[in-house]
C-alpha cells in the first residue's frame, strides 16, 4: 500500500506530534506514514521523542533569520523536500507562516488549534474561553489558509468548562482530547474523507 508521507512541524513538547506518530505507526494499514518531524527550536523536547520513535528529525532555528520569515521558510523547505513530505501537520508550531509558504502547501497542511473555532483565534485561548463565560471549550483541526486559524474546519472536540477551572486546568483537560481528535482527523483526511468529525464528550452536571 502506498502511504501518504507526512511531516509534522513542532516548536516544543510535541505531545500532539507523538499522538499522530503513534497512530500512524500502530496500524500497518494506516494510509499515512511519518517521514519527518521538523522544529524551529533545535532544543525542542519533541525532537528527542520523535527520534526515540524512529522518525527522522530536523531543526531550522528561526532566530538567525531575524524576522525574515521567507528566508526561514526557504531553509525549512530543504528538509521537507528531502523527506518527500506530501502533507504537513502543524502541531504546536508557534511561528506565523507567510502566505507564500501556505499557498505552496494549501490543501496539504493541517493545524490543531485549542479552541472551538471560529471563536478565540490566536493565543491564550483557554483564558479567553473562561473570560467569555463559556460552558464548553474545545479544539479544532482545520486546513491552513493564509488567514490565521480560519481555514476549513475538519473536526472539533468539546469538553465542559467546570466552575473551578483555571486556564491551566482547562488546557490540561483539553490536551488528551486533542490527542484523540488530531489523529482521527488526519486518518480521515488522508483517506479522502472530508466529512467534519465531531467528538462530543459532554458530561452530565453532578446532581
Ligand atoms: C496544543 O494545545 C496545540 O493545540 C497548540 O499548542 C499546544 C501544543 O502542545 N497549538 P504540544 O506541543 O502538541 O504538546
């Protein structure tokens, strides 16, 4: 079976990356395979974890480029091309990409965002969901388009917000749900299934 070659871009811990890699490697029938984990931070913990799982890794430090995003991306294209990647998964990749790079990969680049988009694009999503008085919070996997966090939604998962929640507890309860959603959406996407996936984990309030 010919598998779709997937590169995963990270900046830090890489727990979503690990979930994606494990899902692909766990099933010989999986239609995708991880061919590269690429980080903009050479010290990203996720690089070590990927290597332990046997996935090739590369790092392109964004700092020497001093804000020249296009030059940084041109450098990233070298390991991406060498890996033969056909699909990119952004997984906690904390650099803004240029329109040029996004257009190169449009239709072939996914991202996970920790909110129920289109609510709370950008940063500090957990705190903003709490400030807004939301009863539910969640995460979204979407295609990446030039407008930030605004590409077509492929799947969403929700969790209840608890009265005692802080941004930290909310983030900690959401992360394992991200790890369910992203691999499930990736598998569907690679299989050509564009139906939106909804993971609903609503909990009854204690009576
Ligand atoms: C996740 O919450 C992801 O949704 C967000 O950044 C976090 C990355 O976590 N974009 P990890 O690096 O996958 O552990």
